[in-house]
């Protein structure tokens, strides 16, 4: 029995949520059970009430707004707890076509991918401004390069994931999970596939960020942090080497003047060069320490994955025991019922 849970992070989406829910699929090839989950991220309207009245199976509610990354993280945790084999994440504002859920789920059902990203064809998408198209293409190129993947729309939130893939990824950012997740998935060598999807025009401005500069800064910090986490030795070694090379320049200048008998007036070059060399060595040393920490993180993630799977096995055993107890109680009470009859 393959179970799919479609999760939708929401913030004050009471007006548009009914239309979004109405377009979600009720059945899909290769899927036996489809359920819906709403993450109400501190809405001040009736988002949760609308979800309940529309028969949404699971609702996760935050008392105050915690951000998209936390909403996504809590949503997938709930999906895993409810036994989802496949998880689809989509938006409540209707940007993504509900009919395309079948498109992004198909490669997962076929066993061709662990994660499928809905590609909005940013370069030709008429719903995006020229500046946004250029910005999205640049950002996707950076993430594609750093994650060693072939994803053309890195920030698309429309994606399908296997249970195993979700269990292997630990979102640490507080801004947006999209790029962090891709860099982790790429570095953990998960099978990632991109498929073209349709999009609708925006019904309202984005609530993820208030301005383009703030979005660029937040995404840049997220990408840098995620990449450094998995490539600490490379990042710090390159930075240390760059500082060392810069430090050699003023020192070479001092040596030149010293050889020509003019060293007394250029001692500051020696001081600056020595300081930069020292900083470069310290940064490279930090890289070694950061790499050891990254190795420890890998061991911890492997342990967390084992614990998650052990918990699932224990829950399955407890469920089977309860079902057995109920069956035995029914057998024991059957003769008594016949006597009473």
C-alpha cells in the first residue's frame, strides 16, 4: 500500500485555500492512499477552519509565524509520523497546477528519482518579470553548480520526495528550505530529477520576502551556509590560501627594497604581510577543525536515520500487537456471546 500525503504550508490563505484543495488529485496511478496536510503557520484568519471544513486529513498549527523552513520541516515530520511513503509539497496560493502533482509523482513511483522538482521554465515563464527570470536563472545556476545536480529551477517549492530522502535530509536554515535541501541532497548523492510543470499568475505578492535585495541576501546566506557545511575544508583552505598569497605581496615588496638597501622605510610592508600570513594559516587551521565537525555531523545524521527507522519498526510492532490483542479478545468473548444467545 503506497501512501501519498500532499502538504501545503499556509499563512492567512483562507480565501484561496478552497480552490487549491479542490484541484488536488483524489487518485493517482501507483498510489493507493492520498491524504492532505495543512501547516497553518500562525495564520490570523480562518485557514485552519477552512481546512477542517474541506476535510483535510491532518492539520499542523503554529501559534505564531515561524517561517517557511520551519513550516516545511514540521510538515514532513508529521507526514512521516502518519506513514507517508511519498510526500508532495505545494503552495496554497495556486501558483502550481494541482493536476501536475501526477507529473512530479510519476518518477518517484517508477523508482527513477528520490526527489522530483517542478521546473517552472523560468527563462520563458510569462508570469515572471524579466528581472525575476534573470535572477532565478542565476540563482539556479549557482545552486546547480554547488550541489552538483542538474536542476534548472532551484527555488521551486513544488516537489515530490520519497520517505527515505526526507529522512536523510535535515533542514537547518530558518529562511527557505529549497536551496538548503538541494545542496544536501546533491552532496548525499540522492537521485534528483527535474520535470516541467505549469504555473498560474500570482494572486498576491510573495510573503516569503519583502524585497528583492532582502531575498538575495537571505538566499545567499542560506546557500553559503549549506555549501560550507558539507565542504568546510575546501572553503576554509581556499580562503586561507588567498589570504596567504595576499600576505606574500607586501612581504615580497619589503624584500625587494631590503635587497636594494631601502628596507628601513618599508617595515610596514613586512608587518602587514606577516599579519596576513598569520591570519591565512589560522583560517586554514579552522578549515581542518570545521572538516572534523562536518565528519561528526555525518556520523550524527547516520545515527539519527537509524533511530528513526528503529522507531518506525517499534511502532509497527506495537500496532501489530494491539491488533493481535483485539483479535484475541474477540475470540475469547465469542463463546460467551453464544451462551448468552
